[in-house]
C-alpha cells in the first residue's frame, strides 16, 4: 500500500530540533491522525546520526491534545510511549510539536511509568516555561497516566493501524 510521507518534527521549547523522522501517513479516526514506521526505520535526535527502530510502530497525533503516542510492535519492550508536548501542528507534509519532557510509558508487563520529571523541572527554568505550559503539561500527564493505566481508548490494545507497517 502506498502512503504519503510525513516528517515528524519534535522541537524543544527554545525551537531547537529534537527527535525527527520521516513516516507514512496511515489515516485518521476519532482519536486523531495516525502515522507509521516499519522496523528499521530511522530517527535522528537533532542533527545526530540516524537511530534505527528495533520494531515497527505507529504514532497518534490528537487534534487538540497536549500529547502524542507511539504504539510499538513486538519485540519492543515498551508497548506505549506518550510524549507530553504542545498540540501537534500540521503544515506542508510535516507535523511539529514542542516536546515538554514528561513521558507516560506502558511496558509490556503492564507497568505504567511517568518518566523525565527531573528533566521537566530543569527545563522549566532553562527554557522559562510559562505557567500555562507547566499546568497543561502536568494536567495532561496525570490524565494520560490514568488513561494508559486503565486502558481507556485508544490505549486498550494495539491499534489496527499497526498491521499496516508490520
């Protein structure tokens, strides 16, 4: 199946390039826009070397949420990885958002982890996050922790989109 290429671009609050990679636009549903990458697809941190993915994955970009989510195929040990970020913006074949450090992770064994709280605290000072950004990030992280833990939609099971890249 042929898909349009979309560039996924995460930036830091100062505008510097963070994780970025090309992906395949898969489609949309009630949860947002879905993209996918096959096993071995590469991503770069800033302008660093390409880092290949050990497994296929799909990503969900909600239309108005302060987060993104990656759903990994086996054998990846992380089932779901959510980045707390500004609302994804779409323009000319690219989706861009600002990574706000906090991550909600569900491991294959069911453990749910809030990661990088120390980085979030540090970057509040370094990048001078405004109070509304701090509040949105914390509120979103708390909501996602609950949704991912309880397997609320779309976090219940591997999305059907994953079959398009595995």
